[in-house]
């Protein structure tokens, strides 16, 4: 069993660092939390159930090493240089070998912690409901677990060129006399990538591990995957704890928007204090599903014009077991069948790219779409939209929103002030395209090959008298 806090890190999509920072601090009471582009480092308790509640991260790793860039470590070693000096390539080679041979107890100790985590995992192929049952009986079930398989999503394994490595297979863990089988997955960037390939790095570390501990390289069916990331900011080595990404939700049958992005949007929408939440272009319901799983107290309504999308949405929420709080309705975002001022939150992924199915250009329809959302949103309510960079730029440059300065977002705000000031305010508001919406923030996020922006507004209590 593990005791005390353990060092972890998560990989995250661009723009998602702030959400992971908040989650590990709030949900895990983590210590020494630090963010770098693409990663969040922290220390926490070895509670796998709690760790899996981090919804905005991509992958979860047990941290073995974190240090300065490999190139910054060159020249500061006691290895004898070959004749002629060896140059920078030799320095990098020695620095990589030192990752293994610098602290001989580090690798076996980290492996034991990793093995303890594997014992907490359910057998491969377990459904969402079965997994919950497995967690309840895991402390008393003495049955030997089945072999487990894990496949990395983004890292390049050191396999021979032209061959595809098999998923990692985890045999039963424990203190076995058999040597550890492993493969190294490496990502190189910056100066290091110009000096060595990812395959070169993987080979050096692999040979060093074999010589130091007797571990055996197995590119096809390894017991352990070793993640190495080298760039001009840091060098990181870790063991993936889970077989798949945290972004792969067991409770989602058919995915639409990436679950991490959907969760980030919901977290910005202040749903913890809301009761009625609307997604007027819900698609397969990913945003509402993520929100309902995290904030089950609220009531969620999804509207979409596509019957086939709504059928999938119903299947998703049924599998997740949240049908009691999520309902769907067929309708158009251009004529929402919702009474005015009734929703605490309106949240939506505005279609763009291949998802776009309207007969008109989305840039032409966007003002009408937002006006409908503004109509059904109550005073003090929150509007959160996912926009392409193009749509966001057009919205910010061609349309006027209310200023945040001096606004009272509560219904029935103060009526004090001179008649001249009120007249001036009404004149200014008459030029606004969205007279009650106050732009709060725009947060850029990555959707893989596409860049997008999470756009947040609040509805104010006053509008111009026209």
C-alpha cells in the first residue's frame, strides 16, 4: 500500500492549464501545484478514484523525473569523453544515461508505486456500471485480475520504422521474479530534437534500464510504458497510470465535442449556483452531459434541429444515468421554444467547419443566434459559447457589447443618478448590438488541429429604451 503524497503530472491541451490547476487544487487538495505549457505538476494522495475526477486533463502520469532541459545538463558530468571530445551529441548521450543511473533506487521505487495503482484498475473491457461495482469490491476480491491493455494516444514509441506497436499488456502485478518488460515513448522538441531523434533517445534510455536493472525491452507487449518528454524548457519522465486518456469518458456512448473542452465551458458557466441550463444547439449532448455529471442538482435542456443527433444525445444521457435531470427538445436556435428570461445559463458550441449544416453562412446567422440566447437568458445569467477564431474575431470587431464597468448584474439594480447620466447611458446603449450582454472574457483553447475561443458574457439588468 502507498502512504503519503505522491508526485504526479497531467498532460493538457493548449489553453486548458487554468482548468486543471483549479481542479487538482479544489478536488484533490494537491500541494506544490505548478503549470507549464501543456503540463500541470502536483503532489497528492494516491487515491485513484479521486484522481480520475479531474475532468479537464488529458493523461495522468506518475512523475519519476522532472529537471532542466537535457542540453542544460551537458558538460556537468564525470563520464570520460571519447577521443576527440564527442561534442554536443556525447553530452546529450551522457545526460540521458544519467536519468537512469543517477539514482539507482528511484526507478524501482516508482515502479512499486505504479504497480499499486494498477491493482486499483478494473479489468479491461469493464463497463461504466461494472467499474463502479468493481471499485466497491476491490478491497475484498482476491481473484487475480485479467491482463490489462493500454495504448498511448500521442507519443511515438520506439518501434522499428514501418511497424505498429501493440497495446501495452499488463500482466498481474506484484513482486514477481520475472523481469519487467517495457518500452519507451519519447517526444523531443527544440535543441534536443535537432541533436537526436525520438528513437535515439528511447534506445539510449532502454539500453541503460536493461543494463542497470535487468529490465527487458518489449516493443509489442510490454508490461510498462515509459513516457519521456524533452524540450528547451524541461525534461520529464513518467509512467502513465491509466490505460487511456482521462478525456475518454466511460459514460459517453457517442462523443461529439471533446469532453475536456465541454467540461471547461461548463466550469466557466457558474453552474454551481444555477438551476436551469440550456444548450440550444446541443448536438449529441456532450456539454450537457459533462455538466450534469459534475453538477447533478441542476435541470438541463438540450435543443437541436437534427432528430438523429437528438437520438444519440438521449442514448448518451441514458448510458450515463442522468436522464432524470436532462431533457431534449427538437427546435431551431433561430426561434427557440423557450420563454424569455427563464434560463440561468445558456451554453453552446457554435458549429463551424465540417459541423456546419445551415443553409446560410454562420457569420450571417450569428447575431440572430445570440439575440435568441439573450432573450431567454435571465438577468444575471451567464452565456458561454465556443467559437472558431474567425467567428470570435468577427464578433468582437463588428458587434458592440456592453461594458463591464459600473454594471449591476442583479435584477432591480440601483436607479440613482442624474437624468443627464441616464439619458447618456440610454444613448450609448441604443448603439449596442446586444444591449444587455456584457462581455466578461474570451479564453483561447485548442481543439487539436483547430484553435477556438470560449466566449463568456453576462446579462445585465438594463437595456436601452427605444
